[in-house]
C-alpha cells in the first residue's frame, strides 16, 4: 500500500490543504459572535489557553496517526486495534452528515454571487406590492435584506411541519456546488492539491481588501473599540471557557477523519509536529483577523443605523413642534425631548409611539452568528457602501472559497476509507467512487432546498455532530495513549521523523486533553437534557424579526 499510495507533490501542498480545510466559515461567522458575547478582547485569554492545551495537541495527534498508519480513518484505527474500526466508521458517518448540509451554504453563496451583478442590489430595496401602490408589506415589517434572505432565497415556510416542495433555483445552485466539489476531488490528491492553493490563499486576499475598505468606513472605529475593549468579568463566566474550547475544537475540524486522510498522503518522514503548530496558529490568527474585519463592518452598520435613527427622530420632532431646522442635535436631543414632554404633554403623547430610542451601544450589542451574519448583517452593510456590487461579489466569492475548501476536507474523510478498501476500489475507479458520493450527498441535500429546508439546516447544524465528535476524539486519544500505547506511539514518531516527542505533547495527550473533552461532553449532554425538546427559530411574516 505504501508503494502505490499517492502522495502530495510537496509538504507545502499538504499544509495548504489543512489550512483550506480548517479555515472555514466558522472563522468568519462564529468567532466574531463569540467575541461579541463573551467580553471582546478578554475572550482571547480562554481562546489562546484552549488552543495550547487542546487545539495543537489533538491536531498533532490526528496528523501523526494518519501519517504513521498511511490509511483513511477506518483503516488507521483498525490497524491500532480491530475493535476500533467503529471509530473510523463513526468519523465517516459524521463527515457524511456534515457534507449533506454544509454544501447548501455554498449553494446560497452562489445564489447571492449571481445576484451581486445587479444594479441596484436586489436586497437593497423592498419590492413593490401587487398593486404597485407601495412596498411589499412583509418586507416593510422586516427589512429589505431579511426579506431577500427569508422570502426570495429560502421562500421559508412558517414551520417545520409545512415542508413545501423543492425550489428549483436553490436546487440548481446546490447541483452547481456539488459539481464544483466533484471537479475538485476528481483525481484525488492530484487535483485537490492544485485547488487548495486557491481555496487557502484567495480568502486572505479578499479579507485584506475588506480590511482596508472597512477601516476607511465611517464608524469603523466604534466597532473596533467595542471588540478590543475587554470585559474582564467575563473571564469568570464558565460559558466563555466552554465556548472557547468548542470553537478551537470545531474550527480545526477534529474528529471528522479529514486530517487523518490528508496526513496519510504524506511522506513518512514529514515533520507533522511543525505542520500541526503552523496550521493551528494560522487558523487562530485568521479568526482574530476576520473579527477585526467584521467589527469594522459592524461599526459602520451600527453607526449608519444609529445616525439614521437620529435623523428620523429629529425630523419628526422638528415637524411636529415647528422647531427651527438644525436646532435638534444628538447632544441635546434627550434634553429637548424632556422639555417637550413637560411643556406639551398631550401633543408629545400622540407622537411618542413613533419616537425610537436611538442608541449606538444597543446597535453594537446586537449579536448575530451563522447565516444571519453572513447573509443579513453583511449584506445590510454592503448595500450602504459605494460600488456595492464590487464588495458583494468579493464577499460571496470569499465565502465560496472558504466553503469549498472545507468541503474538500469533508469529502476526503469519506473518500479515503472507500478508496483504501480493496473490495470497493477493485470494482470501481476513483472517479466513479467520488461521483457516487457527490451524487448521493446532493440527492439527500435537496431536503435543504425545500421551503422548510433552513429549519432542517439549523437542526443539523446544532445537533448532528457536536456530541458525536467529542466522543470520537475522546476515544481516539484513549486509543493512542492506552490501547496502542503512548511509548510505542512515541517510538513510531521518532522512527518516522527522527525527532523525539517532548513532554508537553505526552502530558496533553495522556491527561489534559481527554479530561477537557470529557468536561465538554458532560456540559453539552446536560445542556441538551435540560433544554428538552429540539428547538429552532421560525420566520413569522407578520413580525419584524424571527421568533
């Protein structure tokens, strides 16, 4: 097997593949949300600690197992012990679940990318109603960006029970997304190795462009100050530490089998320790870098909304009470409101329901993650930028590169064990196996293009992998340290790379990391039990937000 096994063209190609897989949408839409929720700059303290005690050691462990056993997840764990085949099978099943719903994000990104070439952007204004006498009522109650996402893109149903049929536009975009993935994985490492140079590097080019643009936007400093102002009291919040550990765990893609699959195509002498450190540091740096970009956009959006709110209130009071133009300002608004309320109580009470409470802090406090951040908050900011079409194209192109890069890792976790199997590979060529995997995933993924598809997406995203992955990685660390034997594994690594394993890695593998995973597992299990019935957010067309 070792003689015929394909290899990466060079070590750099392997590093790019790992970066392309690990640096994904979670870095852009999950980490900024956690910073916002758990103390801004102070969240970096638990995040960096968890990177050192959990992220790096477990990443190194998976890369070392793949490189040593030179097989996919099923074969690698079967080599360690015949009783551990189930760990590899579990990794493949979880990767299959992830691939089913993850690629629909790329489908949505394609949909938005195609619409980004229109002028004006279709989510920048509400459409007219049927009589052409005003704007659509549902859109006016929400916002143009929410309307485009929930009604035009998803055509979302009121609840999970009303499934609706498959919608042809998202379905075609999903077919396109799977076709792109298939072309990228068609010839294994030969084709994937070339694609990862683009999927790993191009998002950084877009982020740098966005950073330059973001820092020049009006109000960007408000967002950055909000991010970097530490709230040290959050360090005493256990949820901040749990979420830091979870973010490190899932953003590196541990437990899926993708890292084992990628490392199995390495030369046995490859320095996987150095690569584990490089990949984990780049992944964490990207999260922080993406947060700076995101918070500069947040600041612009919050300042824009705040100033718009002030303008509306000022105009309303000026017209109602015949005030002099320019008399009302942000500094004296509250004082004048108090005076008007006492001097003209009946007139002020009539207009009071229409007076909004404008607050920059409350605008910045609005925390959004996931698809809400990617397809509503960002599009809200983009539509208010100059040359909005250009920024929209760049943004959704970046999302596509991040999404496709992660999909290459997800599919590798499924394909490598299948192509390693002599029974399957003797009957089917690699291209046919890849095609079948993509076809089956695409067919099942059509569920996510129905009217209730977004609800299914949320349920899969929240519940499909969390506990499974924690259990898989826990069994992996126990298997290496106590079934295969830590000393034996250490001597294997020394024989492969010519370098001794330091005490730090051994302490983390044998004690600290497993205890941390057990703690996370208990936390999430108890959280699921206490939460009770599975929950999802539903769109109510009669309200101005999700319920």
